[in-house]
């Protein structure tokens, strides 16, 4: 054993090093949150629970076209549609299901929708002990849409689907690399 090793053992060097690290972190702002008492600010582009949206007059936006169902890579959307008996040639969704347990939150369904009837929200607290609760049906999806309308609209703006101007661009994802410059 060298003299240095002997000295380190005598002064309990490893314990001192550990205490030094602990002491340094006493003055560093913690990055952790005391969830659920503290909550993060969720960005507008966040992909949380899906919802269905209405027009401002309360009419359902969804026309039952099935494009979201076709775009879904997880095959977790089911739309049943029929002609609106009160408005011939206009179709409506009579049933709408999203199995949120299979959803991978890719957002393809939202992009596929021609009338912006679907959006994602900042809602993420819907864990449950009953898996059946995670089959979101039409009333549940409209209820989330009514409850989270402001966030849903922000999502559509963030993903450039409702507007295509400077303000909307500011909400878009920041990519980890600089986009190629146009020559
Ligand atoms: S977010 Fe993706 S996986 Fe989820 S329902 Fe929409 S298309 Fe399907
Ligand atoms: S949510 Fe949009 S894409 Fe899906 S059926 Fe309704 S209108 Fe079509």
C-alpha cells in the first residue's frame, strides 16, 4: 500500500468526496417536481388525450369521413357514419371510438382530418384501474373537447393546422438540428 492510499484511508477520503458532492447540490435548484402538488407547464404542441371539437355554434365538426381511421397506424379508431336524416347528402358520425390504450400519440389522425374535428389536448391524467374506461367513445371525446377547447385550438395552431402565419410558426416544434438553408 502506497503512502497516498494509506493517507486516503486514514482521512476516509471516499466519504469526504461523497459529502462534497452532496454539499455542492444543496445550492442547486432541483429539476424535479413534487407531483401532483406541483405541475409542469405543458407546451401547446403536447400530444395528450385526443378529443372531438364542435363549431362555435355547438354543431359537431366531424362529418364521419373515416380519414382519421384510415390514417391511424395503430388501428385504434372506429368511426360509424350515416347520412344525416335532416340534411340529405350530409354525413355524420353516429359512433366514434378511440382505444386510447393502443394509441401511440402520433397525431396522424389529427392531420388527416379535413375539418379539424380532432385535436390533442394537454390532458394526461386519465389513468384508471379499469381498462374499459380507456375506450373513449363519442360522448367522452366531445366532453374532453368541450372541457379542453382552448388547449385543443392551441394544439391545432401549434401544429400549423388552423393558421399558417408567424404567430403559429412560433408554437411549432423546435427541431434538434438547423433546417437546411434554401439557396
Ligand atoms: S394519435 Fe396516432 S395512434 Fe393515436 S389515434 Fe391518432 S393516428 Fe391513431
Ligand atoms: S374526425 Fe375528421 S377525419 Fe375523422 S371521421 Fe370525423 S371528419 Fe373524418
